[in-house]
């Protein structure tokens, strides 16, 4: 597995990261690894936009009504 060193990390960032790790019951290294893995696994903007368009297209096929009455009823509740 690869290793990396992070230089010039602000002391306040380090302290917050360490506190966050402690609150989660993890080591500082494990918490930093989890954050990096989560960030690296986020979809890029193009993939996200494409998926949003797919969901929008699929939901158009299912809804055939007018939401005005539903919104008014909820507002009047």
C-alpha cells in the first residue's frame, strides 16, 4: 500500500482532525484515511450531472398529476 506525508498542515486543522478521530473512536491516521477515501470516491461533476438527468427523466414518467392541490393542502394544514 502507498504512503504519504502531509507537510505544513495548520495546527488548528490537526487539532480538529485529532478531536474528530477521538470522537469516532479512531486513530488520527485511520480518520485521515477515511476522509481521504470518502473524498476520492465522490463522483465527478459530469457523472453526478448525468445521474441527475437520468433520475429526472425516470421520475417524469411516473408523475402524471398536478402538484398544486397537494401543495395547497399541505400549506393549509
